[in-house]
């Protein structure tokens, strides 16, 4: 479609007629072939740029020692990094000269960070759906004063970067923590609570979807005797499952990758999320690339697979607006 | 069966924006009485307020002022479910995530009816509509006509005193539409409930309604049975809206000539001049020298002349033979006249023809008030 | 229906309301009157919304608004307010706390010293007995007090009174030897405590073996100034500096935070140590955002166009694999690239060295670091643009291209004369949002270069810092913690991006129905 000229008949006809240049020109089929080869070469080299980093990370996770990812295949295969990440103790040679060894076992198994991230992201996303879904319903189906200005200001106010509001988050959580222990600093519930503020782009997304659903369905339910809440729960929600799936996946991935807020709110290793934990392997002084690589593969693969499986959903949601953060 | 009469009194609907400022008035103080068991059709071009009126009867739209009573009870402040109504929507409004059975049973379930009762009612209704084989399917698996039947069934199951239809057939293809039309008419005969039916299609209105209410710009133009509406339109709008092809409407003047009263068409070129005979001449005598609209239906322009006919010289512009009859567009005066002529001949472009206007069937309208002159 | 739902709603309301009111009461009792009041207003609003019919739409909005208000609007307002304050690691405490600390300062007064003895009671409690060194008849005993071995008592520990006891009497319990006190480190918790004699003299532990009288150093005068009792100097609070100063202008005690109006903004604009880096970082932020948007869009569009060509086999596989950078959590990808671009050992330089005998300095050269950041960001961002462009391309009817082919067009003409003009207007809002997103792309820069390499003479500013990361470092990195200045920059940043979002809404508003 984007290369329709390849199929143009007039050009070909003129080629055949023009005898003097015919010998120097390629036939239509040959030109097509060359273009196809070029296109494939381009796509394949691009694919290499995309895939090689991932392959190198897998290789680094199996490579003995902590080297930055730099090889397609590990020279010395070792499962130590994987054992470390999974929390399985393994023995390490401390002094090659004397053959002295020691048993290495992480204080906090890095796998826990992955689990923490899943927990935080799932609960936050569920909360996001609950809050933005109900709000979107009100914006889409009710008329009230200042509806449009509120809707616009939601979007503008959300532009304030979360990172820079950290002082305020700290103050809020410090405060709540003094009254409700499990909602304070260094708690995952506190982090989830902070994450629940980021609803406005999702309100817009869900509202956009609700707007495409004909109101007559809900009116029909109303005649059937359903209250607005029953209509919302029994008619609109089941019909809108696709957009909720999109919002869930997008916000899930967003929170999986969220670093700054989590790094300030969560202070002890057993509470860390994946992003904080993964970065903790890479101190300025000592970069534990092997361990990082193992953790990255272990946690990145399931998320990627889930995303790829839900791809069709997500693409549909993306084209209807909104941007990954 | 309870009383299903619907009375609309001084009904006004003004839409407001988010801040409560009025934007436009869709229904302008209309009055309408619909008898118990009557099939009333609301018809008019889009934006005439017919759907808004229906939605106010249903309770889906807030009433700005005036009252609506169903069975003698004012329902202004009643929820839709408490008004004893059921509604069929243009796009069927079926719940896509529920089976056909659940679609039909939804209202009964919400009303906390007994399970046996629901199964029995839905079963009986679906059987009557020929849907009993597909109760476990979802709406996507059904054809347009079947979906419309489910929507009908969902309304019937509620056992309402008043059925409301909002352009229910406009999403169907032509053949299906004709079939569903007769099915709804039959349903009306069987149930005997009051039905209010909104459509923009005047053919549907004529074929289905006991009475028809023609609306324009939020006003009622005429309420009458189909034949009266066709024969005796109250105003230019109804005359032009009802009937296909529409009535020929010529703008002109009544003049007193030596040979008697004549109608002269206005226009840059020489317009038609039609001598007037009784009974039209008597009506026209009050309008000498005044502007007037002259209306004649296509079937009353014929080749044969009757006793009260007036011949007009013209030539054929286009002819559309339809078999039993032909629609012939005649060049006469400044414009064209459409005539419906029994189709024994083939007509050629430019062929001269003498068209005879049946003076008994002529309608005259006041240009200013657009009302018929009687 | 309404008969059954009404009580349910009221019961639910009660279940939520009662704990909320209890919590509010607890906050009030703890002395946070204003917060308690604000919370009470929120509770009242909630109750009104859920119990009254006329506020029906807000039942659906209330929970979302609560979260949004608490975690978007409040932080915003809070940050804007801090932007008008002198608030940093030197000026950290509120005025009241700073004053309190100053008033708690004491000095050795008089020359009376006391022997002391501890009498062990049950459950780690001890009674302290003091005896005047010169006048052994003056003896005092305290109530049983908690002393946890080795643990410092908090400064907020209240003053413990001691009462006179008759000569010759002994309090209950076993007296501890001096050696025992040292061995069990009981002197540590005692050191923080203050004991007051009946004549209000404060005595504290001096050294290991004796107690001595201490007095508050400052007295608060009615006009708010403080008098130093030892040298009689007058100390007053200087709100401009956020410090207490004496007559000589010397700072005394700890600083406090204070409102200084537009000082921070003036500093951003005029102080060369801040203005210089700020301007450079601002320019780089804008350049980074523009090049990121253009780069991701061009790459995404090119791939989308190639993949729309029906003659290519395996389009589906290509498309699926090319989305991968979008599917992998960005944090992981960024950190992976941090490794790949490692100057000495990374794969990128190994590859370039092997083929071109050329190894760019991705970490130490500012331009190398900037190039790396852009490359990585394009790698991360092109799939999103590819997805969007694919969607747009597929919505263009193919007959348009057939018509142009008959008119004698070719691929390039098609792209620039048909495809781009058709997809750019609907894409414009997306490009703007992408610009705004990259403007604040914290994760990428913070995790990839942390702003490095350092800007020469720029303090904590780095050559690749974006405004967000710079502000973050200013506020939270150990070397900075200048909350006031960081908040002022954050406010400027928000205004810039907010205006952009507003404009975007205006432009997009024609397409988006609200």
C-alpha cells in the first residue's frame, strides 16, 4: 500500500516501448526483487539492533564473573548468578591461590523484588481502574457544572512530574505513617497509595471508550428498572472489558518501571521493587552485571510474554490516545 | 389491562449545557392525546422533536415544562421503570455480553420476579417471535431482523401498557423492513396496547399508524388518520411531507381576468397560467391579487380529462416507467410538474403532452400562514 | 428496589465514616488541628455526596478526586509553596522546632556537684539517688526510671523531678557499684536525661561519676528575642537568613525554614552559579525532547511504511519482534544499555573497536553521552510511534495510492505528498505529548548517565542532566538538599509543560469531543 508505484502498469508499458533504453533498464520484476531484498536487509539489520542487547543480557547472566554485557555467548558458563537471584546458596572461590571458598546467599533474595513489583503494580493498576473507571463514567454519562474545565485541568495538572513532588509524598507518608502504621514510609501500601494519584490520562482513555458505546443500551436498562449503579456494573463494565484490559496493562508496565518514587518511599531491601533492586546491583564502585542480568532475564521475560500476548488489545487502546510513561 | 392512554399537555423541552444555560428548544409547547390502544406515529424530518417527545414519555429525558400523563396519572417525576412503558431502540440496544434469554429476562430479574415466572414468560414470548431456538446465543450471532425481534421480545416481556418505538426499522434492509412492519402491526392487533412509534419515513407512518402526528421544528403540524392526512393536509408542510412523490406546489398569484379567475405562477420566465374552475374558484375569490400556493398531487394530473379538469400544455422532461404506472416529469411554466400516469405508453424526452389538472383535487394554501384555504 | 438499597448504603457509609471520624479525632488529639479540620471537611463532603441525591455524579468522582487531590494537587501546591521558601539542609526545621532546640541549650552553672547511685528495681527500672558532694545531708531520689543499657535517650525526653529524702534512709532495691554502671553502659541513657531539683535547678550527668547543675542558656523575651544568660547578648530571629543571629551578626543555633518570596526565582535568573547551568540544562532538555520526538517518529514511520508493503514476507514476525523494546520494562532496558555502552568493556565499543578501530567516550565526553542518551531513547521509543503510525496508515484507504499510481507517482512522492500530509494532523497531539513526556524523562537520564559527565564549574549539574534530573539532584542528592530552589525550578518546569499540555488540548480539542 505504501509502495503502490511498484505495481503501476503505465511505467512498465512505457519501458517496453522505449527500445533505446530498454537494454539498460531492469525489468519490472527485477526491480521489485531488488527492492524486496533491500527491504529485508534493512528490517533484518534493525532486528539485530533490537535483539542483540537481549541476547547479550542472557549471555551475561550465565557468564562467570560480573562483566558488562558484551558477548553473544558466555565464555565460561556458570549458574551462580541465577542461584543468587533465586536465593539458592552457592559456594564461591574467594582466593584462587589458596582455594579458599565461602558460601554466598543473598540477605534478601532478588526474586522477592520481582514479586514485590508484581504485587505493587497489580494492586495499583486495579486501583487505577477502579478510580478512573468510575470517574470516566461520571464524565461520560452525567452532566454537571464545570465538567469540561475539570476534565481539561485533570490533564494539565497531571503534567507535573511525579519525581518533583517527592518532598510532598515524603511528608504525606510520614504523616499517615504516624497514625496508620501500614500506610507510612517504607511500606508498599504507602507506595500504592501514591501511585493511585496518576489517574487522569486513564480517565481520558476510558471516557473516550465509554463515549463510543451508544447510550441507548443503558437507557434500555434504565427502562428495565436498573439504577445508574446497576447499569454501570451490569451493562457498561462488562461491555468495556477491552479498555480496562488496556489500562491495566499500560499502568502495570508503567509501574513496573517506576523508579524514583519507589526508591525514596521504600527504604529497606525486603520492600524494594524490581526497579530499585535492579539498580542496586549497579553501584558506582562495583557493578554486579551478572546478577543484574539474571534478575533482568528472570523478571523481564514473563512481563514481555504477557505484553506480547495482549498486544492486540494494547495497540487498539494506544491508537485511541494516551502515551506510555 | 390497565388504561394506556397518554396525554401530553403543553410539553416543552429546552436543552441546557453543562452550566445549565439553555442552548436550544427541541419541543415547543405541544399538546397531544393518545387513546388507549391506539397506534400513534410521530413523523417528521430529523430535528423536529419527535424522538425528544418519545424520550420524555419514556422518562429518559427531563421535562422542561408541561405534563405527561399515562392512564390519567401524571408521570413527570416517575422513573422510567415505574411508568408502565417499554421501549424499542433504533440500534436495538441489546446487551452484547448477555445471552438472548438474559437480554429478555434482565428487566424481570431486576424486578425480582420468581425464576419460574421469568422462564415461562421469556419462553412464551420467544416462541411467539420464533426466537426459542436461539435463547442461549449472544446478540452478535444474530441477524439484524432477529436482533430486532429480541428487542421486541424484551419489550413484550415487560408487559407494558404503552410501547414506545424509536425508529426501530431504520437499521434493517428494505425487505426486512417491510416484513418487520407487518409483524409490529400484527403485534399491535394481538396485544391491543397503546403504541407510540417514531419514524422519519412517511411510508412507514402511513402504513402503520391508526393516527399520525406530523411534527416540524418542535411543533405539531397536524394529527389525523392516514387518509385524512393525505386527502386534507392542513398546511403546506404536511402536504409536501406526506405522499411520494410529493405534491406539486406552485407559488403564484390569483388574478381576475376577463375569462374568470386564474392562477399565475411566479417566475422569471413566463409562468403557468391556470384558469380556475369551481370548487377552487370559489375559495380563490377571497384571494384576488394575493400570493398563494397552488397544490396538486401527481395522480391528479392525468392524460384523460374529467368534467372539472383544466388542460395545461407541457412537454416530457423525464419519464420513469414503473410498470403499472409511470412518473412523468413535465416541463411546464418555470419548473416541472410531476404526474403519475397509468403506464401504457413509453414517453420520450421533449414529447409534447397535454396535462389535465383535476380541479376538484386542488389544494390552495395561504403563502403567509402556510395554512390550507377552506 | 430503593427499599433494599437504602439501608445497605447507609450501613456502608457508617462502616467507612466511623473509622474515618475516629482517625480524624486521633489527628486532632495529636495537635494537628488544621489537618484534622481539613480532613473533617473532606469527610463531610464525602458524606454529603453519598447520602444526597443531587450530588449523584460526584459519587463516581469522589474516590478518584480524593486520590488526585492528595497525590497530584497537594504535592503541586506544596511544591509551589516551598518554591517561595528558604528550605534546605541548613534551613531544615520549622521555626518552632528551631526555637525549641535553642531554648533547650544549657550551660554549667554554679559549682555544686553531686555523687550518684543507682538502685536496681524490677523490669529494667532504676531509682537515681543524688548526694551533694559538699553537703552530704542534701540527698534526693527520683521515681523509678527506664534505663535501657547502651541506648541513648531521645532529646525529647521530659525532665524528671527528684525529691529530697531524709539522711540515712535508703530507697528500695539493690545499689549498683560504679563499675557495674560502666560495664552495663547505663551511663549512656542517663546522659540524655535531665533531672530537676525542687528549686528548679536542672542537673545532668557530667563525665562518668558526678551530676552537676545546668541552666538554660537562653531566656525568651516578650518581644520574641532571646537573651544569652552567660554573656548577656541578645539574639533575634532573622527571617531573611533563616537563622538566629546575635548583635554581632553571627549565626547562632540551627537554621529554620522561612518564606523569602521570589528569592529562589531571582537566584535562578541572576546567580551565575545557578543561572549558567540552568540555561545550559534547559537548552539541552529542549534539544533532547525535540530530537527524541523526531528520531522516534522518523524511525517508527519508516518501519511502519516498510511493513505496510504487502510484497514482504513474514511481516507479522517482523512486526512482533520490532515491538519488543516497548514490551520489556524500560528500567531493565535502560540498565542493559548502561552496560552495553560501558566505555571500556561494553559491547558497543567492542564492536566499534573491532570494525572501525574507534571507541567513542560514551561516559566521559559530553557529546558522546548525549549521543548515547538519544540513541537509547530512540531505541526505546520507536515501537510506540511505529504502532501509532501503522494504525494511521491502515486507516488511509488504499484507493488513494491506486489513484496516485495512475497519476504517475512513486514511493517517495507518495510518502511526502500523500502519507505525511494525511497522518500529521491527527498525529500532532501525540507528538506534543511525546515531547512533554521526554521533557520530563527522568528514568532514562537518571539511570543511564545520572546526568554525567559533570559540568565544569556547574556544581552538581551534569552535561546530560535534564531539568527534572537536575532538580531531583538539587533536592535529594546528598550534596544538594536545597528543597526551596529545587521546588522553584519544579514550578517553572510545570508551567512550561502545563502550557504545552493546554495548547495541545486546544489543538486536539477540535478532534476530541469532550
